[in-house]
C-alpha cells in the first residue's frame, strides 16, 4: 500500500468539540458531541458527518456521471436523517431523500444516475450493518 500525504488534521478544542482542517484547502469543520451524548450539539457531530458524507458522495458521483453524459443535475438536494442505536452506540440507519431538479430525464438516465449514486465510495465503505435507505425523487 502506498502511503500518501495526510488529508486532514483534527484538534481537540475541549468541551467535546473538535476542529477538523482539510490540509490542501485549509477549510475547517467544527464538530460537537450531540446533546444526547453529553455535548452541546452546536455543530455537526462526528456521526452526523458520516451520514452527511454519504449524501454528499451520492450527489457528487451523480454529478460526475451526469457530466459524462451531458446531463444537468444542478440544484439536486439531499435530506439526511441519521438514526442511532445503543449497545454499542452506533449509526444504525441513514435515510436520505435525493430530490432531483425538474429536468426532462429519460428513464435510462434516471436508472444510470441512481445506480452510480448507490455505488459511491462512502456507500461502499460503510459497515453493512448500517441500513442505507436511499430514495430518489424525480421532479
């Protein structure tokens, strides 16, 4: 395996808050522990980021496929609901509704974009015990 340069750095800032910085761009994300796990819930929790990363990945892969096929998906949105389980505390379900813009997509285009989304790297990397419930809404 080839080891590459670090992707990001996380600094613990105290009071269950971290600051994650993307090394190449310098962009940062703050995380807080959720209120149901001793935190303030004033920012994404780490598990919120996992669920949100799944949605971002789905839409990004759809965008790549759309670009390759001369399709426009600008304005596509995703709404994410993360469900936690206990014993041990973990993500049990991620519900994502992807709503596509009102373009005249053919049935073939829809199937191609949905298939691409469901094979995104984050979807394929999550533990199989996490139920990924993905719904596509075509306007």
